């Protein structure tokens, strides 16, 4: 938090009241490879992923290979320097951020719950 304040162009948020709104307004997020990955994709948030559990590794690698996020590695092997380098690279490359955002939003359109509800409704008719 202190470092974000010191640098001036970064913001630190802990349990914000409007998390979806905050994510939608973000330039870049650093997150784990769990279910919030899909929320970031749906909102078009450019993401650096650091897996924090074994079950996140394949998801994170798949996101990287599909060019919807940048996977830095598992938490036990990623350094602060790795994170800083990739943040700098992405902040300096508007075209790359745009491509990641577009690809992510194509991957997750936010209509999955509606589609599932339609299938269930059709099954019970």
C-alpha cells in the first residue's frame, strides 16, 4: 500500500465495496488463477496471473496460451522483479493490452448463467 502511494500511478484496494466496478475501470490486474480469472475476462481486465494452488496452473497456462492473460508462474517461483517487469511491459504496450482485453472478452461473454438456465428450462418442459 505504501509503495503504491509512493509511486503515485498505482492504487491499492483491500475489500472494495464495488469490486466489479473497480475491475471494470482497471488498466491491469494481478490475480490468482481461480474463478476471478473469468470475471476479469468478462470485464475485459488485462491480467497477470500467478497461480496460488495446483488446480490453477492448467487454467493459467491455458489463459496464457489463448492470449487472454499473461501467466507468470506459480507463486513459489515468481519474484517481485518478474511482476515489475511484466507490469512495465504491459503498461508500455497499449496494443498488447488491447489484444488481451479483446481476446478475454471474446472468451467469456458473461452470458453463461443465462445459457445454463435456458438448457435447464428446456429440460424440465
